[in-house]
C-alpha cells in the first residue's frame, strides 16, 4: 500500500480511498441524513460539501454495490450499513457549472445541457436496469431529449422507473444556489426574478423533483448550498425541503472538531516521523488560524475549516516546515455577497465580516 498522503483539493471520495489519502470519517452522518426527508445543508465555500456529495453518491449507487467493502469497509458506515446502501440509481448535479449568462434563455440552455446530460447518462450507467435502446424491444428508457426542459425529462425518467418498479433515484444537488447567487451579488435583480418566478425552468425543475418524491420514483433529494435565499424564493416549487443547517445534530457534519484534528495530527506525526518538539507550535498555530467557526451554538465547540487546514497539512507533510502563507490565495473570501446582503453599507459589511472572522459567531 502506498504511503498515506494529504490530498488537498480532492473532492472525489473514490480517489481519496484508492490513493490512501488521509480522511476524517464523517460517515456516521450518512445514517443521520437517511432519517431526514429532502435535507438541505448550507455551509460557506470550501468546507467539503462536494466531497460529502460524492461520498453519498458512492454509498447509494447500486452500480457500485461490489465496491462497498473497498470504499467503506474502513469507515463507521462500513461497519454499520443502513438498509438503503447501494440500492438506488444516483443522479448527481453540480449547479456551479451553470453560467449566469446575460439572458434567462442562455442560463436555461446551460442548465439543460448539464442536467439533461446527467439524466441521459443513466442509460449508460445502468444498462441492466434501464435496458438497451438498440434492441428495439420498446422496454428500454428512451434517450433523453436534450432540447426539452429538464423538468419534462426528469418526469419521463420517473414515470419509467415507477411503471417498471425499478430501484429509485437518489438525487444530489451540489451548490444549488451558485448561479443564482451570482445574479444577486451582480445586482442583476431582473434576471433573478425571472429565474424564480412560478413558470421558470428552475422552479418547474424543483416541482418535478417534488412529484418524483411523491410517487416514490425518487428515494430522496440531498441539496447543498451557501445561502437560503434562492430556496426561499422557490418554496412553492419545493416546499418539502428540510433545512438541517441549524440543527445541532448536523453542525459538525462538515468542518473538523478538535478531537478529529488531534487524531489527524497524531497520525501524520507518526507516519511522517515528525519531530514531536514541533507539535505544540503547530497545534497553537492551526488553532489560531483555522479554528473558531460556529454555525449553531455560539458557545459550543468551534470547528476547523477543513479545506484550509488540509492546505496547511499538505505543505507541512511535503516540506516538513510551516508554510509562509497560511491560506491558499485561491481561497480568499469574496465579499461581494456580504456587501449585497448588508445593503452595501460599509459599516454593516465591516461588522458582518468581523463577526465571521474575528469573533467567529
């Protein structure tokens, strides 16, 4: 087995496992999530949301049933699997790839290209379940019409699944609000209103998701994002969503606790034979620079930003010294969204940022 590595910036769960990367086991939260219908989890950028989405996809994907021991045998969920593991066809969507273009038609074109391709790929990923259209038997899932709306194509897939009593879909939407937030921070209010009106392509898509949940063709929908604004404006289309961001039981689902960081550093110091005399300095440094996030209880245990901490540990293990720059320059905070929600008032913006970065509340 190859030596363990800090795989900074890797959001592919399979790659982390197969390259023997360091991994903080958050899989107990899979069981908790399974008890929640249509969970929506919000967290700032660079907190590991995409890795969580990929881990859920691997866990529920019926096509990866034979890989369960390899991918999860070393984890908590591998020793305590839930009844739904590897029992669904998965559809993973990433709305960050949708460009907030100049017109609503251009945005919809990009949205259709991404989502319809993911739906059409189901035939390739699950040929045994969805059939081979080349046989002409009429029993296969018809090819997705890439020019049709995503809502119509999703409804067609759900009807096919329901009529044949096939394993349901597990739908994962990462960064659901990405392109919508860019419209908000760019002061493109008219486009945003078009995006969230009752007959918009986005709202009808969420209505199709809701219908799929009602019929059972969709087993569950897991959604991540940064802000609740867009989901609030889509409420009539997807009023079955449950926000779990502020529930104490999910506060530490992303981000590292002190105990998790201590265990990770113990492992790194042992594997890389680091000088134990440096441990106290490293502990103090990372606690001062990467710890202190509170999302539910301001008086509770603070969390480390996992991505920024892994940036530090990647450099530390490769060069065996503390990096000069303690934060990747690519991770600098974009304050445009803060300015927008504080009304561009410098005093409010400064106070808001101070709460985020100084008092950590």
